[in-house]
C-alpha cells in the first residue's frame, strides 16, 4: 500500500489521470485544493504586531496639546479663595485627619494652578526639567510645601509614591474631634477643696497631634499646613 492510499487517496485514479486533455494539452492531475490562495481569515488578520497596531491608533508625537476646561476657576488666586481658604477654615475649626488631608490636597492643587498661570499651555510631563525647577523654587521658599505635596499625592495614588525624592514616611498622631469638653477638678485653683459634688469644672479643647514624619525627623502637621497656606496666599496675591 502506498502512502497516498494509506491516507484514503486512490492511486488508481492518479494513474488514469495521466493523459493529455483535449482542452489544455497538459497532463491532468488530482487537484487537492484551489489554485488561488484563500483570503486570510479575520482571526489571522487581527494577529498583527502590537507595534503596528499602536502606531495606527496612538496620536502622533507633537500632535496633542493641553486642553483648557472651564470649571469656574481662572487662576491660582481664584483657587486659593474658593477652595484652599474654605478648606483651611474647616481645618481651623475641626483639626481632624479628614480636614487635614483635604487641606493638603487643596494646597498642592493651588501649586498646580500656579504652574498654569506662569506656564500657560505647557504640559509638565513633557517638560520635566522645567517642572522640577519650578517645584524646587517653591520648596526652597516654603519647605513645608514639599511635605504637603507628598501627603496630597499619597492620598491621590493609593498610599504609594514612586518618586525617589520623597522623604515623607507617615502621618502619625491623631486629629482633634473639635468642640470642647468639661473636666472636673476636685481641687480649686489654690488647692482648696472645690464646692459642688463633682468639683470645679474645667473647659478643655482636644488638641490636634497630627505630625508628618519624614527621613529627617517629624513636623507638626498643623504648623506645616498653616505655613503652606500663608505662603500660597501671598504668592497668589495681586501684584501692586
């Protein structure tokens, strides 16, 4: 048995096909498939190199631009007055962790508006050297703002930052719940026994003990936020 016969192809038919046809004058053999190549299936057509697909779909370099979106704010000064000032007021009244984080985000957002004011239409990501010089100048004049930036970006990026320059390690301590509480001292201010069944009432306000821990030590978060707010307030004030 030949190999062709083993696969179900009768060799007797092949032998009979070796004759000259009256149409073409050529030997006629068994045709095992179409002469024209079949069109590529869709599955084959989409199996293209990733690079060629991205090259056709991604915008060409240099064709994108910064898009301005109207959110009711036109400058860093507007942002300070409409958002940072309100966040600072809330933190002053209730110095808890939530308000501290909200204020940190508002302050660093103000720095972003400062960049737009001074570099309109310029994408920070495409000019890293210029952006770094801008940030370094702010941090040189207000070191607390660098700590605030790390806190704000940590909240934005799920608690993880990948910049090698980050020195902040944690926000420790606890915030104040706000309000006042009454404590009763059994003794008076001179050590005498106070009148009343519970002693002398003493009004107390819970303190905010939040701190920004970093490689070089620890900074009172309330003071860092206040210093950064006052700096940005002065930075965005109208020039005389």
